[in-house]
C-alpha cells in the first residue's frame, strides 16, 4: 500500500472488518476516497485529506463499545450525510437532537459519528 505523504504523522488506520471488501466500498462512499481491492482492501483518501484506511479481516464479532472510533464531518449543510450513510449500509445508533453529531455503525457493526458540517462562521473565523 503506497501511503499519502500529505497525511501527516498518521499514515494509515487499520480497521477490523467482518467483510473487508464490503467495508472498503462503504468507507470509500462515506469519505469520498477510492476503494483499493486486493489481499488487503484499503481506501485511498483524496489528496490532502488524511490517512489511508486498511481493512483487516476480524473474525471476532464486536461486542461493546469500540476502543476508538472515527468521526466523519459532513461536507455541507445542504447534504443529508446521515441519510446517505444509511443508504450505503450504516445504521443509526443514537441521534440526540441536542448534539452536533449522530452515532452510527458501519456494516460490520463498528461505531462512528457523523458531525454537522461547520457553519460559515466557523469556516471563516467570524463568530459575531
């Protein structure tokens, strides 16, 4: 796997998966990256957009909370990122309306969060 030199000090994240090929397609759809097939499926990020994701076969069914999870930011407020995630295989775990994120699971049952897109004020640094 060639790594993204622009990713910073963390060049790849390895995720356990019940079905690496399926989960590579899922995470590519969610992140906008490119699924790379082979013995070790992975997601190549868009240039300047972070580390590779490697999908490793995990034989044990997950139980309990993940030791670590991914937070995915919605690209814009005009796109229903949660609805899109559900349409490609995610499930909603918790959607507390008072929070700026929704807890979801990927097709293998691992938790991740979709965070609200940043507001224009956050993006420009103008807070009133």
